[in-house]
C-alpha cells in the first residue's frame, strides 16, 4: 500500500512524462517521409518516376503535360525522388492534411506562349 502511495505522490508532484501535444510539438526526425511534392516548372515529363514507382501511384502524361499522384497508393519510398533526372520531386517532412474524401494530387504545367502574334509584333515595331 505504501509503495503505491509513494508512486502516486511522485507522479502528482513531478512534471508529466509526455508532451502537452497541442502546445508542445515535437520536431520531425531527420529524413522523415511525410508527403511528396513536385516543382512542376522543372518537370520534363519523362516518366521515369512513373516507371520506378513500385506501387504505381504516379501517372505522367507527356501529351497533356500532367503529373498525377494517387496519395492513397503512395508508400513514400522515395524511389521516384531519387530517380528524377531534374530533381523536381521533393519529399517533405510535413504530412498531408487529412481529408474526408478521396482526392488525387494533380498539377498541370502551363505552356506560356512567348511568341507574339505577327499583328502585335508589326504594330509594336512600326
């Protein structure tokens, strides 16, 4: 009985053994694999990441210039990050925000037309 009383008093007057989570957040461990991001502007849509992905979570369409990740298939193994020739895939430490519905992570690269139409070019030059 007294052994248990000593334990209760020790716990009562000592600081908590765990963190007070919402107030004290633990930093992520080094090399934590939380989520996959892409810098779409650097991507050349070669499809190497799609071929190397062991869970077939990545779909690259060169014609429509889209890169698609199914977050529910991705196992965060980082094989795609290591195999990307342009290093446009990034493994972030931050985990994805929870959702109540299934969604795909789809980003399209917009091709910016830098060539001026002939009528505008003629008007500005002359």
